[in-house]
C-alpha cells in the first residue's frame, strides 16, 4: 500500500480519507466545551536551532489560548523539542490525556510526547516507510502530521514548513507543495489551518544544541534573544491568535504575542508549565528568574568550551547550518536512530552575524563538547563559515511565504500563497 501511494500519489480526497482513518485508529482527546475555539497548536518540519515551540506555547497560553502541544524527538541533524525540554532536570514529557487536561486547566499549555493511544496507525506506517523507501511521499507526510493533530481535536493549527540546505525540502517550490497539501487537508478536517514557509540555510538564532537552545528560548521568553527567533515566534503566534479570534488580524496578534514576551507573562507561564510537568519549583524558578550563571548551573555544561578562529579576514556572508549540525551530531547532540542517547550539553554558539567584518584569527564560533572534536571536526566546522572580500548584500528574509486557505486575507509582509494550490 505504501509503495502504491508513493508511486501513484493521492488526490486531496484520498489523502483526507487516509488521514481520517489514521486519526480514528486510536483515541481522540476530549476537552471542556468552554475551550472550543481556543485550542491551538503548531508544527515544524524541523531545522537547526529551532527552539520556537519552547517560547511559542507559553506565550500563546499567556494570551488566552489552550495549547496541547504534541512534539517529537530529533533524528539525524535536526533537533527535537522533547530533547531540549529533557535537558531541564525533572521535566516529564510523558503525560496521560487526563494529566494534559489538568495542566491545560492550570497553566494553559503543555508540551508532551505522542501518546500510544493517539493515532497508533501512524506509528506502524511511520516505521514501515523507511524500509519501503516511501519517506518522501507527500500524501504520507501529510497524513502522518495531520492525523495526530486531528486526534488533538484542535481549533486552529499553524505549520512552519522549512526549506533550504538544512531542511527536509531543499527548494521553496517543494516546501510550498507540502504546505498546500497540509492546509487543504487540515481545512477539510475542520481545523483552521495556515502555513508559513521559512528558510533553513542558516541556524535559527545563535545557539544550536539542547541546553544552549533552552537558554536562548528563555531569553526570547524574557523579551530578548535573537531577532530572527522572536520574529518567527511572534509571526506564528500572531496567525494562531487571529485564527481563533483573539486578535482581529494576524498583525494585531503578532503585537499581542510580543507584549506577552515583553511583560514577563510568557516567562511566568513557562515556569508554571515546568512545575506542572515535574520540574521542582526551586529548579524552575532558578531557571526562569535566575541570572545567566544560575541558569547554566541548573542545566549543566560540557567539559570543553573552545572557540574557533576565523581562517582569514573577510565579511561574514553566511554561516551554513548543515555542516555545523552534522559535526554536533557526531559529538553526541543528536541521534542516528530512535532510542539513541543524546548529550544535552553538546552545542555551539555563533559569535558573528551576517555582514560583520572578521579579522583573521578572530573567534567566530564557540563549541561545547565533552571531547572528541578532532582536527577533522574543526575543519568541517570551518566550512560552515562563508566569508566575502566585501560587504555582502542583505540576506533574504527568514520568512518567505504564507500559505492560507481560500478566502483568507493576505498576511502583511508575505508573498501570499493559497492552500488550494492557486
């Protein structure tokens, strides 16, 4: 069946039927009637340095949404939200549906792993797709993502579909095709669905690696952090606030979400979520309200912290995400197969930005590891730094395009796309 789908494809009605069947293979979550219209979630196709969910879920909850976010683990060079959260001592990603409802009542958001009761057919088919060479099938990807979201009984969903050298899809055109499929099927499932296409050639933010990304997400939750991270968090959140009627337009939703980051309410919600999911209160408080040194003490750090020098003078044209992620993966930051252990302390911090001038020998990257970074690894990391002899042109925006259902108003700042393929 998988091979037939891969070779012959599926139209929208067939993909919808498959998605519904997969969602109906297990339990659907049930929520209080008063939450109707407030239940939202976000899904990303995966990237390097993507810690958006850690900031977005509590920020949305601070704005009045209910966010039962079901996330995954990292595989190959991409990071996983659950791995990042498990870098926090005591955090429990396994929660029953009843525990999820209790956390949503008290906090407004939770971030958990997929329950065995939700869309069990997806786990069976997912395990078979690798050995049948059907991983890249568009209908199967669509059904896998949306069957779990349908089982969540969501009101609104926003998808971050990444493209570029370090993404699942290398081109904007191929990412657009997936986004259009997801939006079309999501709408037919009764979920208000939109997608954003974002570039993944460079890391998102400055940090890559589980513990370091938690620290950077905390900066964002406190109103700071890298501009590209804040932009993606507020844009995706603004779309969801508009979709569920808590903002008159996506731009108003974006501003409201930004205020939740700036006034401390998002950070307080994150601290409450940590406590609700097993983190001791003192640990959660030191992590959220503490100094950078206290936060580092909570999470721990790698045994070795070294800086790489620029091999020559020049202007920073690009820092490529893929070679960076591959080396960190080899050092233990990621896993080659499900079940492999992950070292949360392995990671890297970018010390430069595009357009900055570097002198020869000036540090551009700080690498955290427990040993094992040899000459070959250092050479591979140096290939990530692209230098130019003169000031480079401004890079293209991180956010490239919005894919919306038919009839939806265009989003400010985006090239509009349509979920029906138009």
